[in-house]
C-alpha cells in the first residue's frame, strides 16, 4: 500500500498536468505518478529528464538495459517489473535480461562495456576506473553516450528510491527470478 498521498489531478498545476500528459494510459494517470506529484517540481524535472533521454544518443534497448540493471542493484521490484516489460518491447530477450541482472558477461561487447560502467558506478565509490572508460571507448561508446548513461542512471535511481519510500505496489507481472 502506497505511503505517499495520491494527489488529485484537479489539485495539480497546469505545468505538472502538461508534463504528465505523455504518461497517460487510456486517458488515466497511474497512481504512482500522482504519488510522485507530491513534489510537482520533482515530477516535472524527472519527466523532463526522461524526455531528454528519449531525444539523446542511446537507443531504447540501451536505456532499458541500464534501467533494468539499476533496478536490480537497488532491488526496486516495481521498476524491475516495469523495465522487464519495457525491455522486452525494446528487443531485449529474456536471456539477456537475466544475464544483465545476474552480472554475467554479455555477448554484445558494447552493451557489456556499458553495463560494466553502470555496475561499477553504483557499487564502487569514487572515480570510475580508467580501464573501464578505455574499454567503453574501444567499443565505440562516445562521451555523449557516457553522459546519457549517467542521466539514465539518475532517472531510474530517482524512481527506484522514491518507490522504496512509497512502498509502491507491484501491479505488473513480477520480473522472473534470476536464480
């Protein structure tokens, strides 16, 4: 059960309603967005960052892999479920999804370098190891993509930890166990 108040649409500013418009499904806003709207500047900033990501250098495939890995690291079950479904739609097969979540080496060297950076930045304090950066660049990952990776990490971390605060209910099929 959600621990944050579910805002009424009628109480939200026009700017917030405009920002939320793209998230409507069948004309309805998901409760989780109405709970995040307790801070209208925060939800608007988050949605602006998500819009920027979709306009950025990373494919939906890359973005969903990043979001899946961060959600696994933070153990956000709501986001794991959501991004399992979105990753499938973005062409990430089940075996790749499970390998990402387990931390296995991936067959795609570029994606593997990307996941190594994400995992390292979340689990190792301090500056990114130079060898990981050199490996990423050798796999064709540009500085633009590196910045978009960190922005993707930021947006999903915001939703992960806000879902932990909220105790957001998982309403989608749960992500398969990584066993």
